[in-house]
């Protein structure tokens, strides 16, 4: 009986060892590419009248930081579009299976949008299908990384499935000193 218990314990311990990872997963180059966004930024620009709100000056303070492990980044923003207070948070990552960047954005107006992003040279372009103010929209927001301290963002939306595009916002983020 002792041999059976000992063999069972030995077999079970080998099964546990076989399931434990040898090394913890580490972020790869696709996650590291997001490092350009890390830190605190000031955002200034203009918004056109759109389903998102009235035309007006945009100002915001934004922060990007890694979640522990370095696989996902948290982006927080606190600002104004004209007289309207605007706050949002998003979780940014990379889907290795689909080979795309992803982000899920939540704002203080109750909007929640899933975005997909692709890099082309110095530009990360986010696209999404969203529902804002009772309207289905297609969105695209290229972020041009002009330098380590400057990001240029121009977001457009389409209410007709992508046949025509209208400018939503044009802003510049500058790294806070």
C-alpha cells in the first residue's frame, strides 16, 4: 500500500511540474513599441461639431503607464472640449494571435469603444466601429509620433459606413516636463 501511495505522489508531482512554466512570459518587441507613449503629456487642439459634442478647444492632461508585467498600458486623460469636461481611461495592448494592437476606451459619457491599431512607420492608426449619441460610426485616429516628445492626432468619423469621412478632432500631445 505504501508503494502505491508513493507512486501516486511521485506521478502527481511530475504532473504538477510538467504544467508549471519554466520562465514567466516577458513582453516582446510589439509591446515595447508602445513605450513611446509612456509618461505625462499635455494635449491641445480643436474639435469640430460632431456626435461627440460641440466644436471647441481641446485641452487635456494625459498619462500612460505600464500595468505590472509590461504587457498592457493604462492611458488616463482628464480634459475639456470647449465647456464640456471629458475624462477617459483605456487599456492598450497587443494581440499576438491577430497581430494587431488593441485598446478598450471608457469615458465619462458612458461610451465604451474597442479599437484595433496597426503601425506603419511612425504612425499608429486606431480604427473602430462605435455607437455615439444614438449613431453608429466608423472611426479612425492616426497618431503620428513626430518625435519622442510630440504626438500629432487627427481623428475622423463616418456615419455612412466609411464612404465619406469628417474631421472630429486634431490635437497635439507634448511631453510634460
